[in-house]
C-alpha cells in the first residue's frame, strides 16, 4: 500500500499547479463574477465558490464558498455538487456540519456525470463501507480517465481481492510506473512480486491491456481542469 501513498502525494503536487488566465487579474475576475452573482448562472456561482474556497483574488471564506456551491448544485451544476459533498465530508472542519451520507449523495451526482475525482471519492466511500466490488467499479471509471490514485488502489485491489486478477493488477502497475518520473521502491516491489506469479504470456497480455486502458477525460473532468482559464470566456458571454 505504500506505493499508493506515494502516488497520492505525487498527484497532489500536480493538482496544486495554478491555472493562468491572460490579461484579467484574479481580483478583477472575482469582482466581475460577484457583479453577476444574482444572475442565476450556475457557472458563476460555482466559480465564486472556488475563488472563496481557495482565497483567489479575495480572502478565503469557506462558509460563503459553501453557500455558492450549494446554490450552484441546486441549479444542477455537477462540479458544485462535488464540492458540496467535499464540505459535507469534512474537508473544511467547522465550515458546515459533517454528514457522510449526504456527502456521498452529492459526490455521486458528479461521479455519475463523469467527474473522475468524484468517481475516485465514491470508490473510497464504498471501500470504507467494505463494499469492495462497487469500490472497484468506480475506481476503474476514474482510472480509465487517467486518475492515478484510483489506478493505484485498483491495482492493489486486483492483487489482493477474493477474486484476484493479476494480469489486470500488473497492467495497472505498468501504467503507474509510466506516469512516475521516478517509480517508488514500493511500486517496483509490488511489480516484482506480480512478475513471479505471471507467465511471460500473461505479462504480454498485461502490456496489451495497459496500452488500451486509458479512454480519455470526460467533458466534465476537462471542464474541472480548465479552472480559472475558462473564466474570461464565461465573463465575455454574460457581460453584454
């Protein structure tokens, strides 16, 4: 399991890389979004929530962020639903009361809509409930989008489950190795152990599976990754 911890740290470093937007300052973006807050536009409310959530262009205010996320989620915004779920799961202690059942429901909306981070979290929820089969289903959906944390958990699951699939476990380990600038000793040890149990033919089968595993990001995952870069176009479309 140590290679999973390594992957989570590596993934968090990547996710912290800030998006950039040309010409408009973050403070000006927040001001202009705030002027549109009463427009009823879910994207505006979601982005205001993100600015307040992260302290971008304004002071961090998690309670206000949660309010905007809730309003956007009520309008059907799946990414806002995910953030509501994160808050209800206790991501920001003290901001709102923790309610794990409701957190799961909100995250499930985003997971079903295709958001890979929500799919990973839903998998973790099922794993916590000791429902490993449903956990694996959601981890696979996230993994096929390139979510490496989900890939790590899924590789471990297929090597240790009651119905192991070592070919698939090794394929996912190969995929993990390819994404790491320097594979961890734990991952290499995991792979070496699998190699002792797999024939040369099975290892080749794993390589074929690895090559076809990724199916690409869903539109919702792409939208989430666009972050602050999407705001100038949003403002342009609304400020008329």
